[in-house]
C-alpha cells in the first residue's frame, strides 16, 4: 500500500505530457479523479488517527472524567461500535493501572484502511480507459 507522493503540479505535468493527444477535458477529469483519491486518503487517515489516539489513551490508562478523554472516547465511540464485542470477553483490563488493550480499535483501523483502499481502487478503475483489443 505504498503510495507515490507527488505534488499536484508534478502530476499535472506528467499527465499533460503523457496525454498530449487527448483533450483538455480529459486532463481536467484526471485532476478531479486525483483530487477525489486524495480526499479519500485524507478521510481514511483522519479516521485512523482518531481511533489510534483512542487506542493510546486506553493503553496508557487515561481516566474518564477528564474532559479531553471523555470528549475523545465519545467522538470515537461510533467508529468502534461496529466492532464492539468482536472477541467476546477477552479481559485486557488492568485493575491496578486502568490500562486496557482495545483489540477492536486495532481491527477498526485495519478494516477502515482496507475499505478506503478499495474506494481508491474503484476510483482508479473508473478513470482507466478500456483496453483496446
């Protein structure tokens, strides 16, 4: 899942050289599709970061009752909800320190990343021209 990072200008120059025989509308469409891909990657990265911060807070035993911690748990609860209870009653809670390993959060990060990757692949497939036979 390594992605070639490049500026929009570099991509536009490369596309315009490669597609010099195609019309301006096609180049503009390619820019829009690349922008859509970037938006998908941004959304997936934002979701993954939100869940990862939740995982770290739980791992280090952040106490509820602190406004920031409560805000973060409430913000990310809907993202984790589809995976809640996935592994039954695995007791990963340390009663002395309050630390907890939330395996569901790690699974959520993986699943959301894969879904985002599939969306980007679908956008790329829509952009691709049909093969001539």
